[in-house]
DNA sequence: TTGTATGCGTTATCAA
DNA sequence: TTGATAACGCATACAA
C-alpha cells in the first residue's frame, strides 16, 4: 500500500515560507516580485524554502490591493460554429500573451446574459470581450451599467464603455455582388443569418446595394432566411425547390449555411457548383477549404480583429475614464476557391 | 455634447452602501447572502441603496476567507477540432450550472504547460479539467504537484490527485473491426492519430484485436499515421495511392481525418464510399452528419462524460483529501450512417 | 537591503 | 435581528 501523504489542511502561505527561510514575510513577497530590491542571498534562501514547501504565490490578495484582477470575461455563444471556436482560440492566446486570463462565459441565449454578467463582475474582471451578435438595446444598457470596458465583435451595440470591432460586412456583401455580376449570373440568392444579427444585416444590405449598382434590370434576387446553421442552409434550398426556383448564384451570410446549401443543391436539386450555381460564404471556416465544398469565402482576419481588441483593452486600462466608445472596421479578405471558379 | 459622468476612481464597496442605507456593513453582506438572518425592512433599505450606487458584491475577499474560488481551470488544446469545441461548450455550461466559473487556458503544446499551470494556480482555482491527450509522465507529475483535483478526458495520465474519464476507446475499436468484418471486407486500413495520443493508441489496439479475433488469415491490415487533422487524412490516402494499395475499408481515429480520407478517395483515387470503401470515424462531430460525408462514427457521449466529471469534482470538493485517483470508462455509441451502409 | 505595520473588501464569530 | 471585530494572504509605505 502506498503511504498517503498528510492531507492538506491549509494552503502554504508566504508566512510559512518566511518562517522556514528565517526572513520576514515581505522578503518572500519581494523574492517573487521581479524588480524589487532584494539581495541575491535572501532571494535564494526564500526560493529554496518555497520550493521545499511547494509554495505558489497567491494572486487573490493582489487583486484586492491593486483593484485589477488581470482577468477578462469572454462572453461567447455558438461554439459549434468552427468560426467562433477558432476565434476563441486566437483570442485566448492573445490575452494570455498579454498577461490576461480568460474567464469564459458561454451563453445559449440573451435571456441568461444578465445573470451571467453579474457573475462575471463579481469576480472583478477588468473588461469584457464578447462575440454575441445580439443587437438589442437592453443588452447594451446591461453592459454599460457595469462600468468596465467592453469590446464587441461584429455587433451593433453602442453606448458608453462599449467599443466595437466589426468585419467590413457591408463592403464584403458589395464585393460578393460584384463577383456574381462579373460572372454573368442573373438569378442570385441571398441567404441571411438570424434576423437580429447585425453582421448578417450589413452583409445583406451590401449585397443588395452591389446588385443594384451593377445589375441591369433583369436581376431577380431571391432572399431566404436561415439561422447560421448547416441545417438551415440545407432547408433553405429545399424551400427553393418547392417554389420551383432554380438559382444560378448564392451568397450566404456564413459558411455553415453555404455548406448546407451546397449539399442540398447536389443531393436534392441535381445542381452542381460552380457549373450551375456559384457560391460564396463568410467566415472562411476550415471546412470551406475541404475538398467536398471548396467554398469561396470572406475571411474576417480574426488575427487582426483580436490584435485590435487588445490595443483597445490596453488603452482602456491606462485611461482613468475609459467610457469613451470606439468603432473599428476590419477589411474582410476574399478567399477565392472552386465554388466561384467557372470552367473554361 | 453629452455630459460625461464622473470617472470612477474606486469601485463601490459594501461600506458605501452601508453608509447610504444607514446600516452596518454586516447588514449589507447579509442582504446579499441568501438565507442569512435579516429583516425584510433592512434588506429592502440595503438593496435600494445598492441599486442607487450601482453596487455589485465582490467575490474576491470571499475567496481569501473561504479558500475556495469556485473557479475551475479548463486546459484545452485544439479548438479547431469541432469535437473539442462542442465538448468545451458542454463543459462550460455544466460548470456554470454548478456554480463554477471557467478559467480557460488554451495551450498549443505541452511545452508551455508548466508555465500555464502556474498562472492558473496563482488564481487559486479549485480544480483543473483538461482534455489534453499528452501521455507524458512529466505532465502527470506537474499536475500532481499542484495538489488540487485534476480531471482528465481521454488521457492515460495517472498519479495522485488525477482522475481520468475515458471513452471506451478499446471497445469501440473492437466494434469497428467487427462491423468491417461483417461486411466481408478484407483490406482494412487503420488511420491512427498522433503517436503519443493515448486515446488513439487504445482505439488502434481494440481494432487490431477485433480483426485478429474475427478475421480469417486473409486479412491484410494497413496502418497509417495521421495527426488528427483533415489534411493528414487526405495525405494518408495519397500515400496509399503511391503504394498502389486499394483499401476496401477504413477506421480513422477521428472524424476530421476520416473526412480528409474520404475526400482523397473520391478526388484522387476514384474510390467511392461506401461502395468501394466503407469508413468509420470517431467523435461524431457535426460534419460527420453533413451530407457530403454521411460518416459512421463513434459518439463519445460528451454529455455523460461531463456529468461524470462534475460528480468527481463535487466529491473532491467535499473530501478533505482528494488525492485519490479514479478512472472511469464511458461507452461510445456507434452512430451508423451511409459510409457503412452497403447498397442492396 | 530588510523588517514592521497597515490596508484591501468581504464573511464569520461573537456580543448586544 | 443587528453591529463590532477579527481574519483571509499579500503588497506597499515607512522605519530601521
């Protein structure tokens, strides 16, 4: 039988280390604070004692003293969308590189948001970063009330303390329309995301304006409503089939819906991409590059967006009053793949 | 111009609320602690004062007093794999339902792990949950040293304080072999994940044993090495092609590789699934259900795994000494789809 | 460079 | 039910 070590009653504190090392408690603190004035000899004594006791500095008291937790609340929904998952990965990495921890809050719907925010705030997070695309005034007010910096991605939220970093949704929609017109297509479909999603709205408006600007009068735009899921993209094409509409081009508000739509066109309507229908999506998720889809898509350049978010955070942390609001637009990059490449 | 409110110098504390409400600071604490003895009248006074000042309780001091932060460190890698993304979503939801916060730590490789762990521990997290599949002794020792409960998914880590919850990788591999044999296939391929991935190893062993037990002597097993990515699955099939091998069945250690392999078979080798090659994957990621793949897969039942993890955590929190180690196996559920459905 | 003393914002204990 | 007080573990100002 393995001898079980003594159960830990109390965590090892700096006082324990100080006692063992024969120094004061402040010396221990100094030994673990880079740049503080301490002799090498004392430092080594302390570190040795700490090592032997298994001491690990406790950041909690420092939070009380400094008023800064170095934790950022990340509020996210829809991790089943690979776009959000990879964006979270980038964000988490960037935050950590800047010495910030991620207190993650996954919310299914906006209803639970208030409660979630209260929980986050009780941990004295320094800021909130969120990708929730809910464009409601209630949410904006709830966020503003917290009086901590908030950085939103692809939202239309406005208010004190709230900054926004958006992909150039409108411009990308416009570009999609131009690309479709260039290829001579005349029966385009716009497959929208959730109704209250600000990004989807902007993409749709840009697309419409692009068609109007370029298109002759013979353009027949069909608008369909999805909810950003694969299934909704598939279902949208089925509704086209029922209506007897045969599209020749499609722009979807995100890649998941585009993949669903492409599969439905193949399986249910015997239409091929790009021969019969050219297609564009948004987000450039990994699956867009998979050979079965080979989908042209707009890349949001999450790397840039995340970098910008960190600049905003740093600025907010330095300012006394960071209630000032900013909005930034990041260009989306068109990634052309086979779904818009016409055969010679 | 909008009048800017006064910059917040100091957060509102319970003392501020107490002063405004004309009560003691303990009364404020009690007003926000459900179940404590306080008159309705006092409580209302306090809540009103708190509301008007925008006071929000601060959990940080409570962490110092109780020694429990109610934060769980979640260490994860590979969010670009939809399986991990959706698993994280489930885990985060379950933790929150149990009053636990998620302190997220994304690690790219095991090298940065030590550093990452130190950071987590300095926030006095109550436990660690990780899906890292690195089976190294060094990692296990680093985790054990922390002296806090650790719950691993699909790992082979052992040691004090470490509990493990594994999918029945071996059993599933065995079942995959039986399914392939039943369909009369004789040239199976095993497409492994990263070499040091414990789950992949177990799946491969189970598969091999299944083949040996069932198969006649005419079975020719081909083993290929991947790294759990789509591209590695694609590349693996190209290597088969170069060797002039035409498989009739394939079991991949995860769905991403299976998707890559299926695309390569179609695009590069003119082999169709399931007609020429029947295929099975693992994880049952959403994409496995997409029509282009329609991939038979083993579902890890992450819901059950997460529920089990929370049981372990609760148990650990109640026990004085939770250094005892457990291992749990959760059955994987075979989800049969078109990739193993032979035409009549 | 080192040690002493104070304070951070709560909760728990105790007395009233 | 209420209020005063101690305690949590560390960082910092100050004194030595």
